[in-house]
């Protein structure tokens, strides 16, 4: 069963042929190379990144969902403020597929720790997704969105409004999440002497909010609470 949040975005694609193609890809997000089939952690388990943002279990779906929410807001601005026209089907499909092969570039051990997969030694997630989208005969406009979602840091810059929307939404969410995680780690290190490891977004936002509302004592109290919750989850 496809994750409920991802399925909700799929349902925003009004073109039935494109919706079916995107849904089929999400149901079978594997990559074949040299006779070997590559898979990775499930969407629900996978992080959204290993170093900079959404670096925790479940981060992948969280990132796609947040990127979609930001993309919708950008579409509204483009149309309602600037009088532009955006193909929202392509935006929805681009959001869903822009990171679809991040999981195959990761491994997860029995402790829930993530690392790069052997496939990642040779190809990155953008190259993999671009190749697979071409192989599966997706529209060129959608292939471009996925290939261009890293902006000036990727193989090609966005050259359509839809590609620009997906790139900006992806970047905004990555920056928001990554900077909140960094801030929370700094605050916990300052308050307790060491940074609280492996924070997820909920924990990070709690820490930052505690510092704003209750000062350093609030950070310490929140760290103690998070540690207690983690212990109770293990038992």
C-alpha cells in the first residue's frame, strides 16, 4: 500500500495517464543495472538525506509532503499574484518523483542507522531517476523537472515554471529542516555539554521552541523529556 500522504499527492494529478504512470512508479521504485535489481529502505523508513536535512527515519515522506505544501503555495503566488499559468499536474508529479531514488542510494542496518549504498558509489539519485524516467517513457517536461531540481548545483538549471517551482519548494524545505536541526543540535550542546544525537524534526522544533519560551532551563528540560521518551520507546 502506498503511503497515505504520497497517495494524496498522486490524487492531485488530474491527467489520468500521468497519474497512473506516477502511481505505478511509486509502487515499484526499483532500479535495474547490469542484471541486478536495486531497492532500498521503504519510503516510510527512509531518511530524506544523510547529512544536511531530514536525516532521520521517516524523513523522506516528511520532505516530500512538505515540499508539496510549499509548491502549492508557490503555484498560488505565481497564478494569483503574477498572473502566470502553472501546470499543477507536472508540479505534483515532479514533487513525487524528484527524490524517488534517494532510498536506493541508502542502506539501513538492524539498528536503524543509515549509510550510502554500493549503487551510490557510481550514480546519484538525480542520474538514476532521470535515466529511469526516460526508460519508462515519461514526458520530457517531467524528466526536466526531476533533472533540474538541484538548480545551479545539478546537471541543468530549471527552464520551465514548473521546474522552478519544484526546485524552490525542495530547496526551501531542505533549508528549513536542516537549519532547525542544526540550531537544535547547537542549543542542546550548549545546554547539556553535548549535542542530542539523531533528532527528528518534531524533537528539533521542540528544542528551539523551548529555548525561545523558557530559556536554557527549558532546553535542558526538553532534552530530558526527549531522552525519557526514547527510552520508553525501546522498552
